[in-house]
């Protein structure tokens, strides 16, 4: 068996192997849990072993960026409209706009309504607004790495945003002075199939077709987590994360890809040029900077990343320097206390046998009666206050 098939649970589905195969002998197929893994067509394979040479998991020691730096900032986009439409402070948009202004190309995760998948696309294929916002599901890389290489060969700057493991795969696949990589503090990734099953239950409940979603709408403020569902009828439903089974399973670390439970890309400084996150660490730094419109944490991990930050017009984005000690809280080791893989495996075993509706009920992902009462009480209290006013 080829080594690329032997990594099994360590596979992150970065798809570097899929992109490097010139004869298209590698296909990405879903397992019983809904996660993509590479499969090789032996009849087509030429045994070139390029797939093994670009795999970050097979070559753990070969994907280490040298000359890493540690520069940290927090800040926000100065356009309040962009800041409101961003998950945190709008840093992604500031960087992306700069790249596009300089005749570059931006790649990011986009929800394709027709294919019902979160795909990696470029700004040659869709608008920047589709890439904005967090999408708490595993994205499909497709042939985007090959498209990156084509753009680099044409002398264009490329800004590629993905999970830390996806960036590791991209940097093994190709690296270039004009390639600027950006990742984010990643919680882990559930499969798209699980989200679609959640949507089916919600469509039955609300008797309407879901055509889009937003995991981080600033419905009340930056610090309140909801999922917004957009229906075919034009209606919109905002659901607190604890009331949505999919969202709760994600937050509880119950429904993630197996490789997420031993992720070696999250515990230490990242290899991407820039790492983005919400700046929840403001509490330890200075509570007075809290802004319910959203704060971005921006980490420059390389000189290239730092140079990009310095290139951004200060009229567009406000950068505030931070000591690294006020930012490094985002790196933490995943262990059985915070990422219990045994419990996760139990869930998916039950899910594959009994499917989603029964699995979320058995594992406490549906809101309890007590939680519903609390919500109802809050709603009644708000209505009474309105009448009093």
C-alpha cells in the first residue's frame, strides 16, 4: 500500500496530493463519517510518488518555515460597514483589498449554493464578499493549489487563506516570494454532510428551504454567537449556537475530523505568513479596548507577513502593536480533557448506524427543556420591558 493511503486518521484533507497528480489518479472520497480522504486508481497511477513528497503528514520535518518572527497586533477596519459584515474586526478585507489593488488574486472559502459545499475559490471566480466571514465546516480545496501556481507563474501576487493544515499542504505543493499565506486560529472542522443533515431538520421545522447561512452574524454584537439561516421565502432566522445541534457539536469538540484531535498545527506558532483571530484576549490585555463591533488579532509569523501589514494604508485599518505575551494564549495543546477523541468516536459510530437526528438527541446536542424555559423567560421579560417603556 502506498504511504499516502497509510496515514489514514492523520490525513487532514489538505489535498496537496490531489493537486500534484498529473494523471489524475487521486480522487477525494467521503468516508462513512462524511470526511474526504484520498483514493488512488492503481490502473492510472504511474508510481511517480509526487503525492508522497508533498504530503505534510508523511514529511513532518520538511515543512518547517525558518526565520519565523513573532509580531502581534490587534485592530479593526476603519470602514464600519465592512467591520459589521466581518466576523471580527475586518482584517481579512484590508489585506485582500491591498492584494487586489496591486493586481493580485485572493483565494478563500466560499459557500457554493448549487453544489452545497464550501469550496476554495479565487476572486477570478467570485467576489470578495463571498469569502468574508467564518465557515465552521471543512472546506474543499479542489484544484485551487494548481490555480495558485498558474497565477504565480504569471507573476501575480497571491493571497491564500485557509486552515493551518491546508496552508501546510499548500507550502509543500509550491512556495514563492509572491505567495502570501494566511491562516487563522482553527477550532477544528466537522464534515459538510453533517451540516446539510442539520439543515434538513431545520427545513422540516420551519417548512422552508435554506439557501444560505452565516455562523457569525453580528445580530446583537460581536460577542454573541448565532447562526443566521436565510430561507428561499426571504425569511431569516437567527439561532443562538447552543440551540443549534450542529453548532453545539462543533463548539463541544464532538464532531470534528479525527486529525483535529491531534493537530500539530495549532499548538505552536503557525507557519503561515499571517494568522488571524478574534481578539478575545483583550480581557487579559486591557478590558477598556472592548468594542462590540469586533476586534481582530493579527499575528505576523514571517517577515513577508510583517511587510504586508506595513503596506496597509493606516486610513483603511487601525493596527495596535501588542507584546507577544498578550497574543500567545491562542496556542494550546489539544488533549483528552479539551478534545476527547474517544467521545468523538462514540458519537460518529452511533451516527453512522442511526443517523443525525437520533445521534444529536442521544449526545445532548438538542437544547434541554430547562434551556428552552430560560430562553422563553428572557423573551417574555423583553416583551414586558417594551410595554413598560
